[in-house]
């Protein structure tokens, strides 16, 4: 039998879920803007330099680490994530979830534009090429790989988890999605092609973006069901 607490949760689940989702959007977006302000004012300089120094030591001490980090970094490349998004969107369209597929494409497409826009706004230069494992072009804040990994993996993970009824399945799927997001970001800092705060900013921005579009998808889905 359900307890009174469980019954209350079931009764008001339709209200609690969107509140928590938008609270996550506001929290992570605020975190991103605060971090961006700190970066612009130079308050994170010593922390970033320290993390970059640790990354250099780690690569020098463990030569195999660079190859592993390069492979993990590739998971967050634009080509890999866009291709993955197209394949999943195609499946959703074939499974008669065309509205979700369209929202997913719009989410990732506008997310790419937003990341580039913020890079141009903040205009942060990457770490010196001599301190990185390999040269990387473009601006630095927020990390594109970290942002896009959060957008794609968290969005797809949440959509996939929502199709499973058992809690352990949902927790596992969301845990894997979060782990992939973290590994991609860590790889960028470990390779020295991004400052640590670029990665933190990318995670915050990508999570906020994913949560916002997932909320839109949920609202649209509820409206569609309500019209039937």
C-alpha cells in the first residue's frame, strides 16, 4: 500500500516535475552567468592556472593518459554529437514521435549557435599552445565540447530514461549520461585545450539548455495528449 506521502507525490506529480525542471534551469543558468562574470573579471585566473599545471604534470607522469583523454574528447566533438542526434531523431520520427524529434533537433541546433555566441561575447583566449597537448583554434569560454556533451547526453538520457518504469533503470541511464558529460569535460581540461572554468561553464550552460528544452518537450507532449 502507498503511504500518504507517496500518494501525495503521485497526485501532484504533474505539478512537481515542471517546478523542479525550471528550478534546475534557473539554478544552472545563474551558475553559468556568475562563473562567466568571474572569468571576465579575472577572478578565476589562479584556479585555472593551477588546474592547467596539474594537467601538465599528469600527462608528463602518465604518457598513456593523453591518448585516453583524446578518445574521450572525441565523444564530445561536434561531428559525433550531431551525427548521434540525427540518428536518434530519425528513430523518433520513425517511431511516430516526430514532435519530440523536432524539439530535439531544435534544441541541439540552437544550442550550437548559443555556444558560439557566448564564445564571441566573452572572447576568452585558450591556454597557451605550449601548455596544451595539441593546438586548438577558436575561443575558449564556454567549452564547446562540454556544453554540447551536456546538451546531447543529458537530453537523450532523460528521454530514454522516461521510457522505463523501474527506478533503478532510470537512475542507471541518467548516471551514464552524466558520466559521459563529465568525462568529456574533464578530457578537455586534462589536454590543456581549455581552462578548467571553461569546462565548468560548459557544463552549467549545457545542463540549463537541456533542462529548458526538456521542459518544453514535456509541456508540448502534455498539450498534445490533452487535445486527444
